[in-house]
């Protein structure tokens, strides 16, 4: 499925519609591009991740996706992909292999590394993120082909702590365009390589594969989804004044707790994070609200999150334990 729009709000609305609003069997490959866009993760603080005023002044758009992870810059030198399928058919290794085989067919050996990166010659050309909803799931990511790294550096505000944990001095120093590795690669050739790789890995095995050339058919739900993604509330949300703010960076991502207090209890908890478990981060604030600002009470709140639906159980438990150990160690 190929989108002919370069509007991030429209493309993200289609992505969600394909996830929750269709009865399509098998696996959908959705290819899309955004023009001059910063897309932040579901639980990130828009005010900290992006120079959004500069972006808007220069005709760009800020968007927020459903999945977790960090902020990324999109332009027409970047190609986005989404694998949309049932939880039963979801196979991350197979989906990643589609990307790796496509790159290899263009003369670029690649590998999956860390929590969400695809590398070529040790540098990142693709960041990946993941989302589950009921019995459906998706895996999406970027492919840098000829992106404008100067704009990427101007718009993204990456914390010094995050760069330090990755051993880099700037965002640009750790990423690479595929056209730098092979000047013959462009967006169109990558689209064709992805389609060929997708069909080779899926069709012979009897999967019911949906690949369409365009997005001509409209769905009633699409208008409402577009309005959601374009809204100030979805993109920026509320950032109230906090009585207590705590921040820490873990190997799995950073977290910021903003707490409003009343009578020794947590009245409101706002959580920002680039963790890859968006459902867990969304549940963390409500679990802490109404609790005493006391370590045992916060530990009990965290313990109750282990059985949430839509989680990667092992990863979620690791995140919960790390947060608990951190809160025990700080002076609150």
C-alpha cells in the first residue's frame, strides 16, 4: 500500500485506520513519506524534543505517532514503512528481513542492532518502533536515503545524556544516507526493492498478502483520525507546572516524572519517555496518582503494572524494575 500524500497527519491517520479499522487478513506493507516533518514518540515531551516554532516557521509540521521511541526527522529523502498484521502473524525477524534483503539487493549489507536500529557500515539508516492494539500489531520505521541532515540537526533537540549513552557528539554523526553508500540508490529504487523483498518472503509461504498501489478508497473513520493527529491536544498535550520533577536515563530510554502534590500525595503525574513500551508509560501516571509520595507506595504502584495488556512482558518487567530501583535510590 503506497500513500501519495506527504502530510504526516494524513499518513499517520491511514496507518491507524489500517491497524484498527480494517478486516484485512495477512500482512500489509504500507509505504509512505512526509515532507519536512518531526515525528515524536507517543510519550515524549514535544516542547523538549523539537524546535517546533522554527519547524513551523519553515513550513514544517510536528506529528506524534502511536508507538514509543524517540523523535525522528522526515523529508522526501526518507522513506517510511509499516508492517500491519495480526498478533498471531506478527514476526519481527521476518519483517526486519524484508528491510535487510531490500538493502542487500541494492548492494548495501545491513544488520539490526540494539533496541530499534538498522545499521550499514556501523551507522544508522533506519529506526524502528512497535505498537500493539487488541489482536492487531504494527512495526514501522524510517529508511534514510537522501535526507537533509542539516535540517535534522536544526529541528531535533537531543539531550546530552542521550548522546553520551550512545557515545556520539551529534545526531548527524551516527546516521547515514543509503545514497552515500551507493549513489545509485534513490527513493524509487528502494520502494521497488522493498516490494520485491516483501513478496519474496511472504507470498511463497501462503500468506494472504495485501499490497496495493494507491490509497484511493476513503473510509469514514479517516476524517476523525486526521483531526486527532492534527490537533494541538494530541501533538503537544498539557505541560502543567510541577511541584517535583525527576529525570533519569536508562539503557532502554529516558524518563521524566512531573508530579503535582497535595497533602503529601501525588495529585497528578505526567510521564515523558522515549521507551519502546508506550502502553506501560501511559499507565504509569494513573498508577501513581492518589498514592503517598513515599517509596513503598510508589513501589506498590509499579508492581501493579506487570500484568497490563499489550506489553512485551520481559521488557516491561525490566523497565518497571529499573524505575523502582531508581525511585528507591533518589531522595524524595
